[in-house]
C-alpha cells in the first residue's frame, strides 16, 4: 500500500513584505560590488599564475631564446607590484 501524499502550504502571503525599489537598488549595488571584487581577485590570481610560468621560462636556460627569457624576467619583476596595486585599490572600495 503506498502512502498518500498531500500538499501543505506554509506561506502567509499577507505577511510577506515586498522589497522597495531603493532596497533592491542597494542590494543589487552590493552584489555588483562583491562580484567586481571577486573579479579583481581572479585577475590577481591569473597574474600570479602567469608570473610563475614566466619565472620558469626566465630560468629555462638556452631552451628559450634570449629575448623571450628577458621578457619573462621583466614580467616576473613587474607582476608582483601589479598584483599589490590591484589589491590595494580593491581594498579601498
């Protein structure tokens, strides 16, 4: 014998408060700011990952052409400062 099922609603629509336009704007702005912050952190992580690859190339010896090793070395020198700048600016928000 299968059990009988019934639907029970526990919603009191009269007490449900709708969000005002101003509240919705504030909520959406807060969400957008958080998403932007997450995006900046993703950019920082990507730069740090690229920096690790560039360091490998810079230290790769004669397998890589000298011009490429030099570019990679300069990228490594610059990447850390760029990440710190990104994070410092993001922290102000």
